[in-house]
C-alpha cells in the first residue's frame, strides 16, 4: 500500500519551506518514525518522519526546492523490501548452479568486504584528480556544513565525506581544515559564494526592519555580581540535588527581569499601529546561538515561575536548539528578550530590539574590576548590562529606572527571592 508523505501544516506566519536535506533516497528502506527530510522555514528546521515501515518509492522534490503546507513530498510503499541489484559474479553463479556448497562459500560479509577493501586501496593510490567526488557538493550540504565550508574557504568536492552515502559533514570539513587542507583558491585568497539559509535571511530581514521602524536607544549600567556568585556557591549543590538542574546566572537575570517588567509595564509593551498593548505577563525570549543562527525560544509566565522552573526551561530549550528540535510555537509570542553576549566574551554591546517587542536586555562578560565600596577600593565581579528600547513608547526615565531595578535585585538577590 502506498503512503503519501506531505509537508506538515505550517502556521499562518509561515507561508512555505525549503527542502534542506533528504536523509533517504528513492529505493531506500525506511522505518517508522525515521526522519526522511529536513524542511527549513524562516524560523526553525522541521523534521518529517516516516509514518510507516517500507521503501521510499518516489521523491517529488529535490533539496533546495520550495514547498508549501500539505504539498506532496514523497511516496512510501508500505511493507515493501528494498530492491537489490545482482552483481555480475552472482549472476554467473546462478547460471552454473542454483546451489552453492556452504563449505566452499565465502564467510558472511566477505563478498562485500574484500572488494571494498581492494577498491579503497586502489582509490588511495590514484591521483586526487581521478578520485570520485563526494556525494554532497556545495549546493546540497546541510546548512551547518555549508556555513563551515564558506568560513574556512573549503571546496566541499575536495573533501572525503564520512556521512550517509559519502555525504560531507561539518566534522569532515573541520578535520580537513585542521589537518592542513587547502581551500578552493589554493590557500592564497580563498572565497566561496554560499546562499543564505532561510533562517539567516529571516534574521537579516527582521534586524533591518527593527533598525528602520523603531526609534531605538540604548542605556547602560553595571552590576556587582558578588552576592549572586556567593549564593550560587553556597546553595548551588543543594539546589542541584533538590531540582536536578544547576543554578545558573540566566535564572537570576530572567527572574529579575520578570519582576521589573511588572513594575515598568511600558518595557513589557508592544506597538500595534497607533495602539500600545500592555502585557500583564512576562513571556521572556531567551536568545540561543545555533549553527543555523540565533533563535529566541520563549519562557512563558516567568513572573510565576520558580528558579528551578526557569533553569529547567532554559536547559530544555538549549538542548532542543542544539538538536534542531525547536518547534514554531516555542519561538512565538515573547514580550521581552534577554541575550547573553558574555558567553562569547563580549564586554559591551547594543542589542537590537526584536519587533513587536519594545525592549531587549543585554548581558555581558563578568570581569573582576576595582570599585569603591564603603570608601574602600575592592575587586569585584562586574558585568555591564544594556537595555535597548523603543523610544516611541518608553521614556528614557523608565528605561534607566528599569535597569537600576535589575541592578538592585541582582546586587541584593535575597530581596529578589521575596519579590522585592
């Protein structure tokens, strides 16, 4: 029985998707729930699993094609067995006799291993120019590998792939560069033109829209994180035993932001035409960096969440982002964003607001600096924090006071735990 594989239903905000990678080819056996193809939208990469066991009979669109919701992608013949091509040697044996003496027959696997081993030896001896090209060229590389090839200046056709059916992976490209591989311009001035992924195009579009449509301004402050670090040191082990998750810095910042958003509702608002929408809840987008670009999954109702709930939510989203498992619903509906450039060493930056939100909080690297406290010069773990905001609806006074509120909570974390 034939089973049709269609593009999953896409939300109204996503009109179409691009076929990024087929993990199977026509004639391959597939198992139920095995991923067949990756579809890249403006926001996430969607996996399309097989609903049945069988054989992939037909592929309707190749990698790079644009498809829409419910469009037919492929056909699976349910319960069928993959076709096997008879080798010339096997055909000769059948001509002579239908039976093979099992005492003289090669051991299981020898018929495959020996020819492959000999072929590998012959290929290794052959000049590089005569070796077969890897299956995946630059156009059919997965987005992560495509980005790595462009960054390292590597011609993927010169790299031996270790992925499925000889596909070139990101790791193959990194190993090639590490071991002295030469880029596609002979190592002198390598360059390569690579098409933007759908996610990168969407990021670029939204950033330009933000710069052009928002009267954006950034205010700065600095925070002494000594007490937060002391609390993590004192309570971190017990917290992890009780909740099964580590007590991180982001939990403190998310909770402080949620509390401050309740006191400064304009920072938690958005513009809709000539109206301002004030949100009575704190759905905070946490910026996460992935191979495909920056994504911002949303923690819902942070004002009502405990530290353990926040840390678990952040950890779950980070894992889903790394594994490419984020869903569109995970990324929609945030009212405020927190981004942490400090994980990459950034000391100070001016983050860009993500419309229709009106503000974004930027965290940065923690550096021990000399400060004056109670008339004494001491060394303290300091962080610069930044708030970029839409000046159309947020006055400078509110923005500055919001940042001061964040600073006061983080410098007195025991008050923050009491909602003060």
